[in-house]
C-alpha cells in the first residue's frame, strides 16, 4: 500500500473510531506522523482527496480533515460541499429541520416537541396555532415544520409549502376568501375562468396562514367545514364539494382568545407560544448574534471582527422587534462597516452600530471598560468557541466523578470528598437558578415543576426534614433538567459504570438516611412522570440533602445500634413515625462485627453531625455497653442505654422532645424499664447569645448572621439561632440552656425567660440597644474594637438592610407597603404605636409577607380559639388593614399570624 492510500485508509479508520469533533487526530500533522511522512506531503495528498470529493476539509486552526463517506453516515446527511470555513459551519450544514433552530435543545425544546406532534398526527396532521410577538420566528417555525414533515416521510418530497399573510387582505375579505378556496368562472366580475385556491394548491402539503387574526369572522366560519371534514366550496359554486388534505398552520401576534372566534379556537387542538428574545436564555442570545455575524462574514466573504464594547452593546440592547430586529441591526451594522473599510478584514466598532442602539445605551447605566478592553477585537469565528460544551447535568456528573477519583488518590477524608462534591452540586443549582431568570417556562415544564414540588414536599414531610420551600423548588428544577438530558445521562453512565460504583457504595454506606430520602423522591418522580432515572441522580440528591441533618440536630443526637439486617433502622423509623419527628438514626450491624469496627462506624457517623453537645446511645447487647468509652468526642455529654426496644426508644424520644437533658432522661427511663445506663459528663458550657423569631427559625438564623458579621474579630461568645416556640414551651428547662450559658436573647418577641435579659430587634435597629450588646461583648473587645463593633451594628442593622437580608423581597417597596398597613391599623384601632415597637412591626410584617408568599404561614397555635373569641373585633380591624397587602401579593393572612401582630399593639 503506497503512502497516499495508507493516509486515506488511516483517516477513514479514525473517523469511524473517534467522535467527529475538533480533535488533533484529524489534523495533517497527526496523520503525517502516523504514516511516517512529512507534513507538507500529507497536506498535499489530503487536499487532492478534497478535490476528488473523498475528504471534507475544515479550514480552522489547525485545519481538520474527515473522510466524507464516513462523516455523512455519522451525521446522517448528504454533504454538498467538501470545504468549510469552520467546524460550526460543518455542523450547521449537517443540521436538519428543527436542529437549525437556535434553542432547539434549550428554551424551545417543549415547543418543538408539540410542533412535531402536530405534523406527525395521522392522517394529515393537526391544525396548530403559533402565537408570539413580531420577530420571534413564527414563520421560520412553520417552514421547519414543513421540512420536518418532508425529512420524516410524512409529506411527499414534492409537497408544497404555501404561505399567505392575511393582513394583506384585511380590507378585502372577499378577495381573501377567493384566494383561499378558489373560484369558478363567473363567480364575480373579472372571474373569467376557474381558479384553484391555496387550499387546493397545498393539498398533501402545508398551508401557512400568518396574521390569522386579520381573518374576518365570516371567513373564519367558512374554514370550519374544511377543518372538520377536509371539504369546502369554491366561491360561486355552492353545489360541489372539493377536497384537500393539507396541514394547517396558523400564526398571530395577537392574543388568540381575543382575536379569534371561540368556535375557531376549539378546532385548533395545539397552540404554542414563542417566547420573546428577552424571555430566552442569555446563552441563546449569544448564539443568535454569533450565527448572524458569521453568516454575514460568509456572505461578504470577509473575515469579521467585533470590538468588546460593540459586542456587549449588541448583547445588552432590548430588541422590541425580537430576532427580526436583531437581524436587521446586524445587517445594518455590517453595511456601515463596508462604507469605510476596504480591507479583507472588517472590524465592527461601537460607532458602527445603528444610532438607535447607541442612543439607548447612553440612556442606560454604562459599563466601564479600560482602554485596552475597548480596543480588543474579537474574531467572529471564535465568539461561540465554547458553545458546544456538555449540558450542565453531564458537566455536573463529570465534575463529581473526577473530584471523587482525585480525592481518593490524594487520600482525603470522607468529609473532604463530600464537601468538594457538594460544591459542584450547589454550583449546578445556582446555574439552574440563573438560567431560570432568562428562560421562558412552557406549560409542560410548569406542570413538571408542580408535580415534582409536591413529590419533594410529601417525602420531606414523611422524614420530618425541614427544607426551605425555595430549596425544594430547586430540586424540582434539577429533575426538569434531567428530563431534557435523560438519554445522554444514561449513555454517560453506561460508559462510567465501573467508576461510579465506588462513589455510590460510599454514599450509601455513610449517609443511609439521606440516600433513602433521595431514592424515595426519585422513585416517586420516575413513577409519576414515566421517566427512568439513573443511579447517579440518587447520588446528586443525597449530596444535596446531607447538610439537612447537621442543621437540625441542635447539638443533640439520638443513635440506635443493633445487630441484625434492619433491626436498628426499623426501631428508628417506627419511633420517628410515631413521634412525628426525626429523633433517631439507626446503624445496623453484622452479628460478627468487631467492637473496633462498630466504634469506627459510630465515629464516622458523628463527625457529620458535629458539633454535638449531647449524645444518646441506645444499644441492644451488653457487648456494646463499652463503646461509649471508646468514642472520640470531647466537650459532649454521653448517655447510653442497654437492651433497646421500640418502647424505650419512644419514651426517650418523648423526653427529648420535652427538652430534657440527657442525665435526666437516663434517670426517668431507667425507673420505668429494666435496663442499665451510663452517663459521662464531658461538656463545658460556653457563653452564648440566642437569636429568636416568633415566626420562624430562618429569620433567627439571618439575625445571627448579621450580628456575627458585626464583630471585628472572632470572640468566645456563640451567637446561636434558635427555635422561639421551643424556648417559650420549655423555659429554662430547654436543652439549649443545659448546653450553653445563655447571656442574652435577641429577637422579635420576648419569650420571658427568667434571669436572662431580652433585647428586641427593633431596639437594635433604632440604635437604642447597642449599649446592651456592648455590655455582653465588651469584655472580649478592646476600646477601638468596641467602636468598630458599634459602627458595624449601625451599618448592618438599618431597617432597609434588615428587610433586604431577611427576605427576598424588594426592601424599598415592601417597607412602603408595610408602612401603609401599620398606619391604617393604627387608625382603625385608634392606637398610636411606640416608634421602637413600630420598627419591630416593620421587620415582622416584611418577613410575614415573604412567608405567606412561600406558603409558610402559621396556621395554628395553642390558645388561638380563646384569643379569637376574646379579640374578635381587633382581629377584624387588622384583617381589614392587611387587605391591601393580601391583594397586592396574592396572599391570605391566617388568624395565628394576626394574633402575633396584635401582640405588638
């Protein structure tokens, strides 16, 4: 075999074995090395093959070569050219029908699916209405539906695509009717012969009626018979029926419910909405601009460059005319450049853009660029170099697997591995949230989100997991993302199955409860959505859930250890179910497991739960009694009970719920059951400041974050967010006072704990409470640090900053609404509220609005019936004053929330 033949054969083999992409193995240099010939000789042979139509050449840097026959088989098309300016051009040439549409695998995915269904429905498709603003691409979608029908063999290759813009006949409905249905000789003056209508010309093809809202009511009615039975009368011939089986596509820029007859709409089973350019992801806007610029570059046969500032201006402009306007802007820009550029390279600068864009930019807040950035010219061919990256889901899969493998090689701890993997999961969720801001949500996706939101909520409630509603919605979005990439995900997993198994095994073993919750969510989603989800999604959701237990154990951990297949987990599950709260975790052990192995399992489990103030161990055999002496925990009270049963677990759980310290729990339970107990006191109380909120732990946590951020440096005082209701119910008996020496309570409502000073949040906001705070923290701060602390408090605890930090709402707007509510409530109740109390009301009601919007309002509290009967008129006045907020935010205030508001009055 000579060198030339060998070179061609090698290229064919590489094309068959490798993915068709920008890969060095397809370059002349790589092929020359493999054939042991010079690069110049290889390039000469390859270019000869290009001329012979045997090889396809991509003129990128470096130049790539592909065997044409193999390439066509892989791409599933017949290429008409053998030379392309870029790999993107090659991919564009290989795209069919809807693949040409930017966003076909993104924001337009659901829309395209419905278009395909309309074309494919037997026997001649279903009528479809495309609704969207001017310039969104309705006509293009109609054309692509026609191409899809041809490519799929649904339409004959000689089938016609007939388009009619009804607006051209808005003032002449008779002529429109004649054009649509045809006419016979003599039907009207000038009708000298029979003429077929567009419906007849489009037989077995597609008839596209654009701006269909311009059809008069009588013309719409004439279409009914044809839409129902495929038959119609020509104008001037009411005796003979004519038949056509064309696909009907309608389009309108108007609201279909207002513009079309109800009887017309009922005959159009599929309606799709095309989102505006602003409603689509920013990544798709980038693709549109890039593809249009590259198309202009090819048309003008010049290499095109664009400045950083001009590109950003194109990106930032609000195109009222959508894609159509964007296309005109780019054509006008390139025309401007041609006027004063004669070089082979055309350079687009800011002033080459149409005046409208520059004027709009001047009216907006300008972005700042240094001189070097402004002059940077970007080759248009490189604008979307990274566009073909993997989907976010597959990128997440790859990152987690790579992190796990690297961490194991570096012999990092399990905690470090999980922390790194969770970082990638959080980035994935952040990306979904960011994209959501720019993306149109289809009705299908809206349904999926509601269904998945419900599934997640049910499972979370079953396992007594406290997860924010916003987080559950984020989990739901992750499932929606999976539905778009399910096939790719399964293919990815099939290639990495052996690599993934060790990661799955580690997660299952170390986080059994979180893994069970994740699996149950996924099983329910798979069942209800008829989507087979892969095992890696269970790992993703387990990683997302792991943090939950750590956040909610409040320093106290209950753990059951038993020998047997599922003894410990069964007791733990039963007790948790009957207690309506997750109190215990269970670890099941083999009968022959060594004591050292058990201690290792417990230690590993407790590390993820830290910090721990009190540990309660329930074990099943005397051999396990000694493990409490071997557990490596310091500053922790440890209580152990032997001979565990469901009954003892329930009793212990009840006492934990009552806030009893471990030492008292051991004493009470030992008196009721025949068992042995052990207690080791290892905890030293640390000073603490509690932050609480009567309406939710989340607000208490955010107050603690603001307070902690005000310290000039770390001091030995713990600022701990805590549950208000728990403190109110248990008083000084609450477990928090056993664990910490609480010096001060800061919050929105006084729980009245004897011997502990309370500082109202509104006093801090009004700067009246700073001296009280200083009294407790000044022993740990120097005089300059105390001054800085005072300044930080004044900066962090402004009303606007508090509302901004505690809610997701617009602080300025919500404060105005709350001020109106408080003023009206004062007038209705004939009460003037103290300014400091008023400040507390502002904070409380701002947080209340957000909770009501998230469906987290308090529906019931003890004593509400008695309070309601004693304060009926007051509650009615508050409800009347609150009605404006209810209407504006689409919420409804329950009676317990009114009771809390009245406490301020």
